[in-house]
C-alpha cells in the first residue's frame, strides 16, 4: 500500500479525491462523500495529466456524485 501512496504523491494530479485516496491507502476512515471522491479519483487513473475532468460515464452509479460531473448531485451525508 505504501508503494501506491508514493505513486499517488509522485504522479497523481492534484485533483479532488487525491487526499481522500491517500487517507484510504493509509488505513484511515473515510466518510461516504470522501469514499466517493477517492473511488472516482482511482477510477480515472488518478486523473493523470488531465487534472480533474468529468468521466462522462453516466451509467456509473457514482456518476451523479463524481467531483467533476456536469450533472452533480449533493450527497445527503456530506457532513458525515
């Protein structure tokens, strides 16, 4: 896991979900909204060189909550 943390720190774009992914990889607890951001960050390949962008995968169940979604929904448990 620490190799992955090092990779994210070294190559991962500074985008929404980066801090949450590092927190997850370190074994720290995440809220629901933090988990969603971390998952989207990982799914998008740590956002690579693109920074943050809409994944444009509307069939994904997390798409409405994706940090850069054009059709963004507010997470009811945001304050968790």
